[in-house]
C-alpha cells in the first residue's frame, strides 16, 4: 500500500455480513508476521459509536496466493501488536 497518493480505504465485511469502510494507517512486523492498523470511517449510512472509533489491527495472511486480513489469534497478540503500533505512531509524530 502506498501513501504517495493520499489515504487508502478498504471495505471489510464483519461476521454478521455488514460492510464497514476503514482507513489504512500503518504496517508493522511482529514475530515475522505483518500487521496493519486502520481507523473506521464514518459514512452517511453508518454513525460510529464511541466504542467503535478506535484503532483496528488486522493480521496479513496469505491463502491460495491471495493476501487476506484476519483478526489476531489471541488477546496477548493483539495487545503486543497494539503497543508496537503506538510506538511507531509516536515516532512518526516526532519526525
């Protein structure tokens, strides 16, 4: 994903089949695995609740040669990657 041309938006589908638009923020590698951070985007059809407005972290997996996004396997994994993203985002703000 390139940031050369502005923001990158994706549409994802949750377990209930509802589509959500998310904005790509950054990528990090943790234990040999790539993770990407996104923020949800509020649309005319969907108002974000305060609980839904936080950082979304998804793991990049490859299946049949196709790149897919998946949730973290455990709460510990999610917390460790979240902390890493906070460090990366803080470094970006300092630059």
